[in-house]
C-alpha cells in the first residue's frame, strides 16, 4: 500500500534561519507531488508541484523553494525564513493528475520566531 | 479563476443526527472534479468523498453523501448518523478538468467548516 511520510511534525525556527522539510512516498512510482500551506483561518494554498524528478512548478512567488532529487522525495526549503512563513505545511501525492484525489501527509507545524 | 466558498465557518450536530455542510463554487468550466476533505485535530487531511461533474448521480460513501447541483454550482456534504469521530474541519475542494493543462494540478480549497459533534 502507498504511504506518505512527512517530517518533522513541528518546528520552531528563528527569523533568518534556513528551512528544510522533507516528504517521501512509498509504494508507488512516479507520483505527482505537492506542497501546500495552510494559514490560520484559511484553506490550503498550493505552493509547488512536481510531475517528475527535477521538475518543479511554483504557484505563488514566495520565500520558499522546492526540489525533487529522487522520484519519491520532495523537499521544501528556504535560505532565510520570514515571520510570514509560519504555518502548517502539507505534502501530498497523486496518481497522475489527481482526479481521484490527493493523499496528504500528516503535516509540519512551522513557527518562525 | 475558480473560487470555492464555504459559508458556514462552524456547525454543530447532535450525535446520531444528520448535518449538511454547504459549499458553492464559481467556474466557467464543465468537466471538473469536486472533493470533500476532513481534517481532524491530528491535522492530516483525509479524503471523504469525490464527485465528477459529468456524472449526475450524487456520490455516496457509507454515511457520507453529497448533493451536487451543477447548475447552481453547489456541492453540499451530508453526514448521517453523526459520530463523535466526525468532529473535524471539513474542506470543499475544486479541481479543474484534466484538459486545462498545468492548472489542472491544483486543488482550490474553501476556508473550511468546523464541525462539532455533541454527545
């Protein structure tokens, strides 16, 4: 069966520090991968998606970047965190274009102080 | 751009009763996909039910069913025989048709409805 792992679960980082969140998927090949951010009182906003190794598409300009070094690994990074980067980050994967839905990871709560 | 509106920030239901969560969306497209996701306190998003716009029949999954009104652009979720474990945030989401190119990858979410279940 397919599983998605995301870590860490919580993270507190000072402003200006770097960030690296990792997501891995097991039990499937060539998944589409996504990073979403959920701000308090709001829905989810798509940040990045990837349809293959090294292929990254950004949906919104921001202080973050994403990389996909391996087929089932998706990394969200920042060189210097801002206060506004605080939020709940969710990784997700889908088969193809996700018409049967996405499967989400358990999320990372990031607090920038 | 597509928008998804959930007009009920919070709702409550008595255990074993039925509750309906509302969702409306704005689109000019015809072949799209709609989803309801549940986010319990653990924060993990769980797919509850999906609906394909080209299918007129309303989707059902055990105690969960939808009322899909395409002309009205309405996609409500009905939870029957509510259980304590149903307490969660519920998000409605829209996905564009697959032929819409790169934009079809994105799920557009509403802001959610917080459902409380009263014992």
